[in-house]
C-alpha cells in the first residue's frame, strides 16, 4: 500500500505487480476527470515532475513521497495566461535564433529546431486547453475584426509550410518561414492572450 497526498488529503494506492507512477496517475486522472479538475503540480520525492511524461514510467519502488495539487480548468487556464505572453516572447526569440543558425549554416541548427518544435507544440496545446477550459467560441471571438479561428487557421498553415520545408530539406526556406512568418504571427497571439484574459475575468471572476 502506497500513500500519497492530493490537495492536502492523504490517499492510498494498492500497486499491482510492476506498477509504475503512470498507473497511479492514470487512476488519479480518471477520478479528476469526473470532478472536472486537472493536475497542476506533481512532486515525487520532493522533485517537481509535472508535465514530464517521460518520468511516469518510474517504478514505485523507492518512491516515498508523492504530492499532487489540482485545480479547476479556469484556474489553470488563468495561470497559463499569466505566463503566456512571456512564453510567447521567449519562443519568438528562440525561433529567431534557430533561423539564424540555418542561415549561417551552424551545425547545431537541426538540434535547435527540434527543441523549438517542442516549444511550438506546447504553445498549440496551451491554445487548445484555453479554448476548452474557458469554453470559448473562436469563431465568434475576434480581435481587430479578425476571428481567433482565422488566426488558428493561419498558424496551422504556417506550421504546415514548416513541415514541407523540413521534409524538402530546404534550410533557407525553413529559416525564412520561421523568421518572417511564424515569429511575427506569434506576436499577434500576445494580443489574443490579452483577449483571453478579458474573457476569463468576465466569465469566471
């Protein structure tokens, strides 16, 4: 029997066979889904691993402390939005750097691009989570006459062009798309995130 703490309450988990951390979290997530909550923080033996899916295959043997904090979707969306504009700015800076690597023929360009893809994927996941958790209608929600749905379509088109440039082994085109298409478009999302914050305050404060 393994005890863990979730939102200050002690719970018990009975591992079967070679149970790992993922099996425990699977049960927790199923219960949270019913209650409409999400894990916002996960500490294992005092180590923050929330969001590190690669560590969920960790064996339960040797784990002496599991602390889980959950939040409602709007609260978690609020935290994402609070950090969102800084995240976008950092992603823009990194993408500009990656584009420069490709333009100059730097040997670390491909590895840096692979890392930037993870950042882009996280950004897309942020948008999806905000849409679902705040129950936003991207077709109706607009900024300066342009719907958020249209901005999502533009983002998807740019990402498709990036994939084509990568598959075509065209580093010059890839650099141009990153620097002159994706980076400026991400700048527009800073204003969209401000719009999201207004919706959060209007509907959940």
